[in-house]
């Protein structure tokens, strides 16, 4: 068999270049309702709610960024509201801008008396509800308070402060960002609003930890459809790298180079032992408790440390998988 065929056969055994299963993130739980409740509560998201905001909602709540456009936007918003939501807007304005609200009520008294004289029943709030946006007292909208007109509409629309923005962050929604199957809440990555799977995992951990629910975050094989069988990705065992040297001094130098290469990895263990190899007494260094990426680095480093070595198939395969 030719040498290149041996390499190809070894690659197939290693899985290099072959199709591999893709995995999505899932939350496993014994209490699905509790987890869904945690995902629905924006208080659990912290800063992660920002990337889920609906731009149209933000524009509707805070109004246009150009001051001169805010009054017209306020009039249109008011006219499109139901009587109930108009009441909520007045309560909101009274809470945020009590002085402007009091001035508006004062300005509305004359109009309210005429409204009553025309046979209408109700209080001054009912009178305000009967007005169109353009007819509202200007203090409910926000007058120009500076040369650049930045105060226009800044009573009707709240200021876009970090605290106010937090109230309108988005949520991960069922049917859009995730679905439920058995005791798994599955987050297909192609529907994720976050840029990478590790970031999505970080967000989910933060939400669940904040809510204080019991859960387990797992990788599951990507399903063709929601009726497919859930298959959890097997946990990877700790990777290891083995190196040999003729003397203890040489093996200690290799250990030092390895540590220098991957840094201070707390889980990494370096064990040295004397062995008989090829009829000679040699020393063996075994490194465990490392990740696959760290293993790649150490095998490459081991190759660099070998002088006049023969072709290292292990090194070749690891470099190929790493794209080096």
C-alpha cells in the first residue's frame, strides 16, 4: 500500500474531512414552566436584553431622534391609541414629568369648562381623552427648551436613558428562538439572535442563574424537524499528550516548554515516570486534563522539539484538523 493511502486511511479513521454532526444548545429541566417563566422575565437578562430589542418598538416608545419630528409623532401616537392606553400615557407623563403635567391640567381647565357646558359628562381627564393629538396642551408634548429644540416632544416621549432602555429589551421567544420537546428547551443556532454558540450558552446560563432555576445546559444533535429524536452530544473525555526522552533533564525541559505553550491551565496534570522502551530506560511525560485545542498546541510543540524525527502521523493529523 502506498504511503499516501496509509495517510488517507488514517484520516478516515480520525474523521478528518468527514461530515460531522452539528449540535444545537438545549436546556434540560424537570420543570419546563419554571424555565419558560425565567426566559419570559426580562429582569433575568441584564445587559443581554439589548441585542433582542425590536427597533420599531424602541422608535415607538422613545419617538424620533430628530427633535422637530417628535411633536408630529406624538400627535399620531395619541390618535392611534385606545381610550385605555391614552389613560396609561397620561399616568406615565404624570409620573415622569409632574410639573409639566400640572401645567397641562391648568391650561386645560378653560377648555374643560366649555366641554362640560356642551353637555359632556366626565372629569378633566375624560376631556383630555376626547382631544386629538394636536389639541392636547403643549405641556403634555414638550416645548422647545433650547436653541436646538432638543426639548420638543420630551414630555410625551421618555428620554432614551440606559435605565429606560432596559425596560424595552427583548426576550427569547418560544416558536421564534426556541421550541420545547420532552424535557428539553431547544435553541436552534440558526435562529439565535446571538453571534456564536458560546455566547448563546453564556446568555442562557446568566438567565437561568439569575432566576435560580435548576437546569442543565447540553449540546444536542441538530434535528431535521421537531419530531426527530433528541440525541445528546457525548461528553468529551480529557485529552492527553505523551512525550518520551532519554534523560530526566530532557523530560523536564519538555514539561517546561509544554507549560509555556498552553499557559497556566489549572486542570492540566503533568506526570513523569521511567519506562522501558526499545530495550532502553527512558522517561515518559503524560499530560492530561487539557482541551482538544491545547492538545493540538502540545503535539505541534512536541514536533518542534524533536530533531531529525521521522514523519509524525499524529502531528500531521492534528495539524490538519486545526487547519495549520
